């Protein structure tokens, strides 16, 4: 499927156009220039031609600001990846010196390009487009990303530049790993270290990644989708609308992943926000792994890791099933171990236990440790079966579900975990009255 990059100056309407084509608000749209920083991918179709879209941060030429340099580099990478380019321009501003510089970059890429002259909200304003013939990149198309005026014509032209391709059918079977954590703990650095390229903007400014970014990682020939997300911070520290959007997008990224990797900063240890992130993954019933990053910066001996684990589980006793691994995205120490663990956790989420094995294993444990009688009634669990995978759900059939106290439900979960390997996997228990 061909890839189309949307490029242009800041605040010309690239993200609004992207959202219109993908059919939802994937890209953050705010009047503040420079909101889109990383490359954001989506998928669209026009007249039976399916294609992928990449939204980019606005080009800022000749600016020494560190963030602007990173945004410009990301846009250049998007151009190099793309099969075709939509050059977004502001019809009300006219052709600026920045536009001419960007046009030269596009021309040197030798990629097919269409000119989208945005903010032409009606046929009268279509005249804004004439000036952009001077860029030397072909016919300029007047459009309005906001109300959709003219988008059909430019998509007709874009479709002629693309190779027709069928959309992938069915649900994506690839393992999807989501990196989540507080700002500046190394999520993007870990993504980039695994991929061997600068896939996400990485600076020492907390909160650099604001969108959830998907990448494809090849692991011994297998394609794995890596989802890098915006850092989650306490709501009291959220002062921009864009930060709220980032939290919502991170929640959506968690919902569509199979395994969540919670990145901790080794120098700061486990903080309240980390606990909330782990709870978020648990509530979504996703696989959970904790990766303690920046381990290379810690003075340690052969007991340091054990102490970190002991402190972690003392603070989160209900998450003793969550594995911890110690990594350094900077030195690439044990980063492949994170992927290997994720594959193991994913396999456990998909595993279906035979009913006969469950009953032969768990029922004797229940008989040896029955729950106390409640109101003169004894609980009798007759039968256990697994009713779902991804996540695993187990049904316990008994004489009266109301007789089961919460602490005994936890006991039953622990028996399942002790008998079968569910490291990193939240499991659910449901209780039904036996007919």
C-alpha cells in the first residue's frame, strides 16, 4: 500500500486534512503552530485506491531551535519514506519564502507531488490558488480542510499517482506492543534503539512525544507493531489542551495493544503515576511488563536489582505476576529481552487450557482449602472451564455465587497462577450458578 506524506509550513492545515481523510481525529489539531511533532500514520481510500497517510510537523527553515530541527528532520524522513507527497499551502498567506524552500526540497526528492492550497473555503476564494503556479510543482488545487471544499478534486489527482492496492482484510494479526510511562523516561529512545533509526522525536524536554506513533519492527522475520505514546503525567500538571488529547490517545493506544511495556526511570523508582499506568493496563486486561530504563546510570551490586524488585512488589502486592526487566535504551542493554518477554506474555494470553486439565488441577486445591460457610451454607464449586482468551477468562460453576467472598476469589486466582504460568497476564474469573 502506497504511503502519502503531508508536508508544509506550521499551521497551514495539514493535520485537519489528515483527519478528514482518515475519518477520525487521529492528529491533534490546535491553532498553536508546531503541535504535530512526530510522524503520525493513518489509512484512507479514494475511488477504490487504498493508501497510507503520514502527517508531519511543520517545516521551519533556518531556525536553530532544537525542537524545530527535530521536527524538520522528521518531515524529511517522511518525504524519503513516501511514494507521493501532498504539499499543503495557506491560500490566505500566499506563497512565502518558506514555501519556495520546501518546494526545492520536494523537487530534489523526485517524488510525485500535488499542491493543496488550503483555506479556500468557497469558489470565490479558489482564486487564491493561482499564485502557487510559481512554485513549479504543477497545478495547485484549492481546498478547505475544514469544510471539505475541493478535496474530491485533489484526491482524484492523488489517486492517479498511486498504485492500486487491496486493503488488508480482517484484524491485524501482528503482535502490538505499546510503550507507556511518565514523560522523559525513555519510551521514544527505546523505540528508536530497537528500530535502529530516529522514528520518534527524542530530546531531553519532557512531553516531546504527543501523538501515539506506530512502527513496524522486524524480529527474526516476524513483524511486530511498536506503539510509542505520549508520556502520561499527573492531571494537576496538565496545562495545555494538547496534553489532554495525548492522554486520550494513550488510552486508545493501550486499548489496541496486546502487551503494554511500562517504562520506569531507574533513578526515580516507582511513582504514583506509574501505579496508575499499570492499573490502566490491568483494567484494559492487556499483558503487562515493567522495563526499568536507565539502568546503566545506577550504581549497583549483585543485589541492587533484587532490592528494586522487592520494593516494587511491596508497593504493588496485587501485581506480583508482572515481570520486571532492567534495560538501557542508551546502551541497548537487554532491550531485545523486552520484545522476547512481550512475545511470551502474548502467547500466554492466547493459550487455552483444556477443561479436563483445569478441573483435575484446581478442584483438589479448592477441596483442600474450602471457603468458610456463610449463613450456614457451604460453597461447592463443581466445574471450571476457560471461556475466553486474549484476555483469559475462567468460569467457575457453583451452587451459589453469592457465597464467594472477594478474598477467596483472589485465592482462586492465585491457585490458577501457581498451577499455570500466567506471568504478565491479567486473568478474569466469573462465577455462575450451576443448573
